[in-house]
């Protein structure tokens, strides 16, 4: 199956931060969650995909073609939904739509009106009068109305209440029913990705920790709890990070099968969620004094 997005050995250096030879790919018809702490490189990666900043090295292919040489062609088929919307705040939604529609060769007014109605958006209200949730819906309606095949979303559910977030996720699931479309979804709210993502790409300190199917990640990673006496030089190597206190330890592993074989019934093994995986990996082992 064709890769709709393919990043190979991508690097970008700043004075205090570097994106270091990152690689991952997204196939058509899937949702990829892009996670990592603040400053990990998520925004830099998205800006490089969009050709808003210049890379130092590496390759980015979108729809199988180079994102710089074919920028105009590619951007006709990409939809963008950002945490902050860059609209003319004093225009109403229809006037702003008319401006944006003029940039796209394949703008479909019929589809826009359908989404406008489905999302219950107010025609005459000004952009500045919309709630954050309404702005996100408006952005998504615009993105879906010009034949976009790749939807790039940067923190789309951040700051939204649970009802709006749930509604947004339902919309994304309906969009992806068209197996020709893919969604690249960067967020801090990892629980949202557990509901909708097919793949998870985890970046930390400018490097890819993993880029795998979500179900495989959740199957392989576990939180292990046990007595401190079980930890020695060799058993510590089985864990990504360990938290210790006076009563015992909690640790993250990405090899649950081996932990079961090694410790048998001497430890408690619980499924790790994406937040656990991110927090334990980023913070590393530390002693808990409470």
C-alpha cells in the first residue's frame, strides 16, 4: 500500500535543539498519532513537512513526491487544522471561506455546505466570536472541502471540553472511512489517540523512540510492580525506567512476555497506556520519597 507520508533521515539543528535523523511513514487510510513532551520536536517536524522551515538533511515525500520540489501540487491535497487558527478575526465564516476557497483548484462548495450544516456552524457569526471548538470544526470543514487526502492536525483537541473532544474524534473516524485519506494527529492528549489512532509515533529529544501500530505498542508495554528485593544489576536491564520507594518499585517494560517468564508470579503486571509510556520514558527512573 502506498505511503501517503514518508520521512527519511530528517534533521534540523538549532542552537539549543536538534532534530536527529528521524524516519517514519504513514500509509493511506490510517490515523497516526504523533506524541512527545514539549520541546521534543513535534512542531519542528510539522513545519518541515509543510516546508515552513528549511531542513538540514533528509527527505520528505508526500503522495510519493518530494515536498519541496512539488510544494504547490502537494498543498492542494493537504488540509491543515492547527491549535491556533490564522483567520481574519473580523470576517464572518462565509466571507473567510470565500477567500480560502479561491486558493484551491478542486474546491467543492457542496461538500463545504454539508460539513457546515453537519457541524452546526453559524454563517453570520464573526471568527472572533467563535468558541475554540467551533473554530476547530470550521478549520476541519475547510480542510475537507478541497479534496484533501492528508489531514495534518496540530493539537486539535487541546483546550476543548470532553463533549467537543468526543465529537471531534467521531468526525475523524468518519473521515477515515474514505480509505484514500490519512490523518497525522499531533497531540498531548494521549487518551484521544487510544480511541482513534492506528499508529503511534513517539518523539523525544529530537529522536524517534518508536513508530509502530498502536495495538502492538499497548500489547508490548506494561507497568510492572514488585518488591525492591527483586531488582539487581541484571533484572534492572529489563526495564526502560524504574521508580523506587521504600515499599517497592514500579517500572516500564516493552517486553511483557520476557518479564512474565523472568519474574513469574512475583510481580504485578498492568497494561501501560500511552501516557504511562510517554511519562516513564521521558522522566526515566527516579526515587519517590513520598
